[in-house]
């Protein structure tokens, strides 16, 4: 999304609560964060609560681990006041997602070794 289209929506607020999109493309998520930071600057917002995830360790194989490691470092350099809220996995999408996970016979979430028994 173009940062300038966000500015009018952002202008009346003091603190932005940012929950990243559901995309699994790390490059798109980084660009999304950059767009949000740009819009915040234009709207004179200097406070953000960033909703993150526990899977941010450098050796974590979770697809989004790199992004969740990058984002706090980027916020530290952004010149804003911020808090990182490390959230657990959202469980609500798991039920409708179960058929696909069963078909894959694998989880894409950051879990330890998993043995599927038939």
C-alpha cells in the first residue's frame, strides 16, 4: 500500500498498533513495514506497538523468523518510541487450516520435532 494513502487515516492517532499482514513473503512484509514507518513519519506519529511472534531466533527454521528478527532492529533505528509485543501463535486459524496441514503432512509453524502417526 502507498504510504501517502495511509497518512490521512494515521493523522488523528497518537500510538499505532501494528499487526503485520498474513503474507508469508518476507520481502513483502519488510516493504509493508517500511511503508507504515514512512506514513507514520508523515503523520507525525512517533509511537508504535509492534505485534511480533516468539519465533525470532537466528537459528529458527520458521519461514517468518527472519522478519521477526529484523523488525525490532529496524524499529530501533527508526527514531520512534516503540514496544514489541511478542505474541503466541494465533490459534483461531488452525481449525479451518487443518485439512491443508493434514494434506501436507507437515506443520509450517515453529515447533520441535513432530512425529505424525497414522
